[in-house]
């Protein structure tokens, strides 16, 4: 059976365009508004939604995403709440792929078997777990694949030819190429370097390639999707959320509309409107 991620990339290929993957931390700035933003993403132009699982120590993330995780946790968001968010989203949208992105600790604490059962039940399509290397595939990757979830792996500028086959083993859905070194949201990618990297990845896999880190504008999205299958935008969206918070982290009345307007603008990089 073809999953939602495979079906979405097939549809994008048939349409002759790249995809826009949007990242938000689940429950940022609070569970209620976070859900409304996520519900609005597909109509704003998001092709795939990544939801960050709030975590106390998101070591691979930059200041913007770290702050979003802190806000979500302070508002009461948990891994269970993240799954509940997906369940609520699926009441109205059964087509848009959802990928959960985060760290292993919350899943380990929740219980791997219970998590995989619940994730499949609510309609999660894939996982990106940034602190589990291929050498630890028996922990979660293999059980996730057996449960029918895609396991999406990160490749970086330092993933050399010797390491790449190991990284691609058990990878499904798409490959997420991290265009720059360092934490999220702190620099921009070089188009020439990204083109070379994507070409190198395509010599080793037939999976679609999504590129993230440092993508902030419709022009960035357009440039990345001219050489890759999708552009992933996270920190730039989260910065819009942060810009519409009062000093006490209470959201302004315009936060939902303005976040979705920003995503709609980003989507002009892959969609003719």
C-alpha cells in the first residue's frame, strides 16, 4: 500500500513542481492556537507537515526552535498532546502527510510499542528522530518500519561516500538533506553547494530529497526546489509566531492569520497562483 508521503511526492512529480514542507513545534504557542495553525497549513500551501515533539533539551535546534519547544511545554504540551493534535487534524484532513520530528527520550519514556501503536492510530506518517544513528536502528527505526511508518533520515554536508550507504539503509519516504552545518535557523544554504549535494544523494537513492535549514523566503524555496524535490521551512515560520507574542508569551489576535499568510507567501515559490 502506498503511504501518504509516497503519494504526495508522486503527485508533486506529476504536477511538475517541488514541495513545501513546513515545520512547527506541536503546541506552540499553546495547544489551541497551535492546532488552528496546523489545520490551516494545507490550504496555505504546505504539502507535508513536520511537527516537532516538544522536548526539554533540543540540542540540534537553534534558538528559535528551542524557544518554541519551551513555550509549548510551558503551555502543557506533551508527546501525548502531540498525538492528540494529529488526531484532531485528521478529522478534517486525511490526505496531508504528517511527520513527527524530535528526540528519542520522550518516545522511550512513553514506551516504544505504545507510541508506535498510538502514532499509527492517529494518522502519523513518518518519523525523524535526530539523535538515533543507524547503529541504533533496532531501538525504534525497525519497529517503526514494521508498523508501517516512514523513517526519514538526515544527511549532512559531512556525510561522506563511505557513510552515506549506512545512512540510507532503512530510510524511506524521503531523505532530509541538512544544507548547512550547525543548529537550525542560524545560516542560509548555498544553492550551488546544495545542487552538488542533491546530485550526489541521487546517485545513491531513488528517494525524494527534501532540503532544509536556512530557507526563509519564496525565492529560497524556488531556488531549492529547482534542484531538490522539496524545501523544508521551520525557523522562519516559528519566528513569525514569536513576533506575534506579547511579553508574557500570550499570542496576539492576528497570530493565526499572519502565520498562515507567511506560509502562503512561501508557497508561491512552488505554486503558480
